[in-house]
C-alpha cells in the first residue's frame, strides 16, 4: 500500500499532457516493474527517492550530484531513478489519482523481480492495459448527456481509473452497417493527431452494439463561449483563439488531413482558454489521391464558395475559408454569412465580397453553376466597415482568408506567421506540437467585456456528423 | 446492391477538367499526383486496358494473382485458403477500386509488423475480404446515400453479417485503428505492385512490353541490373570502337605512305590528283576542327566511303594498277598487324584506362608494330593535332581524324600537306605538293 502512495505522488506531480492514457499507462506498468526490482535491491533508498520527487532536484544532473549519495551504489541507483522520474514526468499524462484494481497489483507483483528489466512485449502491454480497464465500458461512468445526433450521443463521463472527466461519444452500431465510415475515419485520423490544439482521444470501446470514443473533456465550445460573453469578446482573446485554431489546423494540414467541418461548435475551449479542434467525423486524409470528394461537406455557413458551386476538387484551402468566417464571428459576435440555402449563402457572400469576376476568380465566367444562378453584380464592400473592432492587420488576415480562389487563400502555416500575431511574440512559433501556448508567460487570456460568469449551457454540442450538415 | 456498390467504387473515370485542374488543387502537396494522373498510371501499368470508358472497379487478373500470392503468404492458415476465383468474385461483386486494393496491401504489411499473431489466426480469404472492406470504408467519400453496409460485403464474400461484423471488429483491434496512410507508404506499395505485375507478365509472355520495361526500370533492383549492363556494354563498345579505329588508322597511314612512295616513283600521275582533292577538303577543316562534339561515338562510321574513294582513285590511275595491288596488300597487312598490336596493348591496360576520355594513355602507349614508314606517319599526324589547340585539349588519338569527319578523305591523303598549311587555321593556302615538299616535310617531322 505504501508503494501505491508513491505512485500516486508521482502521478500527481506530473503535468497533464496530450498523450493518450494508453501510452502513459503502459509506461507506468514498466515503471512499476522496474521499481519493484529496485525495491528488492534496497528498501532503504525509498526515502531518498521521495526526496527526488521535489521538482527542484531535477536541476541536479546525475554527474555533479554525486555528493548527494554517500556510496557509489546508491549514486548509481539515484541516477537511474532520477532518469526514470524524468521520464515519468515527461510521458505520463492523465492519471492524476489513478485507482488501480487490486488484481492488477497482484499480477504485477507476481512477475516482478525476474523479468523486470526486459521491455514489455506488445502483447503483454496490451493485456495489462486491458487489465487496468482500458477498452472496457465499465471503466467509465456516464453522467449527463451533452448532445444527441442521428447516430451518436455525447455524454459527459468520468473515468473510474483517473476520476477525470471525459466526453463519451457513443455511436450506435447498426447491425447491417458495421462500424460507420465516419467513425472509422475519425478514430484512425485522431490516432495520428497529437497536438495541443486538437482534442485527445483517450480510448476506444468497440462492442457488438456500440462504439464509444472517449475524449478528453472540455467545458465549452466556441459557440457557447461567445454566448457566455454576450458575443462581445476581448480582441486580444480573439487573437489568441485565432492563433490556436491556425496552429492546430496547420498541424492537420501538414499531415494532409482536411477537417472539412470547421465551425464554432467544433472548436472546444477549456477554462484555461485552450482551444482544440474536435469532431473529425467529416475529416479525411488527402494522403491517398482518390477520386471525387463529397461536396456535402462543411456546414453551410462556413462552406467556401467553390464548394457551394459544386467543386469536389478541393484541398486544404477548404478549411481556410471557415477560419475566416470564424474570425469574423469572434470579432463581431455574429455569423458572417448565415444563409439557409446554397443560393442564399452564395448571395450573402457575393453581396459582401462582391460578385466574382474573372479578375477575382479566374474562369468563373465559364462556370455553368455560377451562370445558372445569375447573381446581380455587387461591388465588394470594405471589410473594415463590418468589423470595426478588428485592427488593420486583422482585416488583412481576414481578407486573405476570404478569397474566392482556393490557391490564393492564405495557408494555415502562413497564417500563424501573419503580422496579426506579431504581438504574441516569437516564442509561440517555436513551441513543440504538444505544448499549449499557455505555458508561455506572455500568453494570457484577458477578461471579456461582456462576460456573464460561468453559466455553461451544455446543449447541442454539435459533435455528430449528421447534425453538422444542414 | 451491385448498382449501389458500383456507385461507390465508381472506378477512375477520366474526368474532363471543367473547373480548376488538379494541379492547383494539389498545390499544397506538390509531390502528389492528381487523381487523373494516378488513374492513368494505374490503368496503364496494372493492366486495366486502354479504353478510357472501361471502369476500374474490379481487380485485373495480374493484380489478383499477386494479391492472392501475397495474402497466402501473409496468412498461412490452411483453412479457407484464398483462391483466385474467390478474390475475383469478391472484387467483381464489391467493385473494388485499385486504390482500395493497394490500401489493403498497406494494411496487411502493417499487420505483419505490428501483429503477426493475428495473421496466424485469420484465414486468408477472410483477411482479403475484411482488409478490402476496411480500406474502402476508409477511402469512401460519396455522401451518405451511397454507403456500403457490412451485409452487402458479407453477400459479396459469402459470409453472414455477424461474421463480417466480428471480423471487422477484430481487424480494427488488431491494427489498432491505425488506418491513416502516408503517401510514401502508398506509393511504395504501388511501385511494388507495378513491379511484380510487370515482372510476372513479362516472364509469362516471354518478352516485356514498353510499359513493363518502364516500370521495371523504376525498380531499384532492375535499375541496378540495367545500369550494370549498360556499363558493361559501353565498355565493350569502347574497346571494339578503339580496335576498329586503330585498324582504320593503320590502313590509311599505310595508304598514305604508299602514296608517297608511289609519288616518288610516279610524280606526274599522283600530284595532280592530290591537287584536285585537297582544296575541296580544305574548306571543311575550319568548320569541323573546333567542334568539341567529337567523341568516341561519332568516330565509328565505317571507312567504306573512303575505301571506295580509294578505289576510284586507283581507277583514275590506270597506269598504276600494279601499285594499287601492292597498296591493297600492304593495307591488309597493316590492318592485321595493327589489330594484333592493339589487342595486346588493350589487354595490358586496366579497363578504366580505356575510357574514351583518357585516350592520352592510349596515345602514349602506341607502339605500332607496323613498318617504319607507319611510325613516321603516325608522328606526322600527331603534329597536325597539336597544331589545333582546341583539339589538343581533348588529346584525341591520332586516329580520330580518320574516317569520321567530312575531312576524312583529306586526312587520308594528308601525307603531302605541310603542317604550315593546316596550322594557319582559317585560311586556305594553295598547296603545292612537290617532291621537294615531301622531303622538307620529312625532315620537319622526323628531324632525326
């Protein structure tokens, strides 16, 4: 039981990262085995080890820290232990207060001293993960329902292992259909996406009747956030959210994954202000050149004009239009093109940005769809008049996002280097993928002028595919 | 159902590019070919036939052969062993696109590394069906209406839905849901598949089509084999070319010597004929001499025209038939002896010295076993080369002048032309060939 406490302390020291629980636990099991062996070696060292848990001691390197341990043996042990501690704090993520089942402890104790030095095989790792409780429905307690779509229901839940809140996306499996394509794609893409601005998939529970995806839980989505602050966001926060959105998106695009359903409802925000892309049900990888792509993508309000006109040959710029719409929405508090039909949507777009001509959109005059609509000739209105709160650089970014021609739209990678984000400093650009920008001191949310306290409405979190298509 | 499925796997119809072309859409990934390009490549190389309207919605026989072979190897379980007939049936019923097939092969490869235990348990027929099903589901993107359900896959594979569902669940678990594929992996598999198809079809047929050879040339191993072959071939060609040139050079050298000899005997006949020839050829000299394109390859046209001219010359001089006969005889002997000498020479040299650009080596080791006259002639030719600095840089063997360029004949009769006439580069000097000239020339060339 003493050992258990040690582990708990270790875990509670570690910072939550975006690695999946699976990895961290496998790591944990290995650590456990290693420690067990050392336990037989010298029980007397355990107090020493505890002293190492204080973060300050991490500054001591094993080489010059020789004075810390009286004998060479204990020095070696200390060095070894320190290393594994670093490793733990680096790699362990979620299990803050993990409660391991007693059977597992017994099992781990049984095989400890002999084969502890050997790395775990894949199979035994998976088996131990399953023993811990991963991939099992009973590990998670369902709390309130957060939203429901035609094929999936999202619950707020709690993990019995970590006592952390999770979001459970439960997909009912139709007997004839098997695992739906959207789910297959969402899972396989999210498994590849490990980034501070992309929602983390912790676990998958696949049974005969349902497929449950366990995500990290975030309090709000951007839509709710906007509602909560009375659609009046602080412009500094707009910038921080925009940066995180573009950062997450540039990571996806680097991996050749298109999100294809960007909208405020799919951008989750936690109390720290971290923004994460969610709902990859419509996403697809463009890494394998395939035939047509569906053009029933992207919620109507955020759908780019080329897709509205029926284009199925699209690439990463399809997401950039939506980013522009979201920027406008954050800056003004209202959606930019709230159309209800394709025609109305196009009409709204052309009224604001001007009816496209061959100069603004090459070869548009030969587009049959476009000609069939017969829109009147509108002049482009200056965006400044519509978003007075956005500064000049912000307007510049917005206008390079809302361009008719795909290839002219700014890319996510270029976007995060845009002068609009200069005030955030240089360091945000050099962060590792899995580090949140809020680890930097200079990045802090400011109070939104219209904030009404934390009244969260957990309704209609558009986490399902069918909801998201009009 | 078939209709529905065919909608989903609607092969790769060549789309007419109304809107923006694929290049601009793929701008973010410049190394990825657009879909039309890929389908064109697949159509050609995986034997989908040349008709543009032929939909690519099942597996071609060569591809099926290879898939069956690979799957049998990957999943060695003897139960429900995959047969080509079954593979063909499934691919026809489910309208499998070549892209799904390749993706399925990527997954099987991945399983082989990640989870070999799973492959031991599953039968190859099931693996075939389920990997294709998951690959198509992953790729599928045609809107909700056209989704293919597992029961339809079950019907295509003659399995019931429950089995298909369980298989799917196990497969996804075994591969740990990692279905995302990097383009590099995909194209690796495509290249491998193309290579196997080309190899197998070529061997079956007994010869390789143009496309087959193109495909095979892209493969690493074949590329190496081919380049080795090329190297050997070039080496052989170099040796042979050199031998030939040496022979021809010796021939002309001896002819020239004989001319000289006969000229001393019969000046009156010989001198006018040279006078008639040389100015015409002299025109060519400035034009062709500086050309750096003179390389070994162009140096090999046959000496036939020269020989012909030689004959004409002899015909023009009916009075010297005896001389002509003697000339032929000496020519032949010179040829034979020159070849022999050269062969001995070549063998003694390491092969890399035989490369056409290090002919210096050759020219220095040029001991001709021919007659004394021959040797003298050789030296005189060398003088000519030196007279042109550009050529000197290339350091051609003396023989380079002989048969190849338009001035070949000039060289062949160049014996009497004094070096001064040649070295004055772009001027045509009247050439007076007299016996005195010859004597002077001789002393100039061979001062000893």
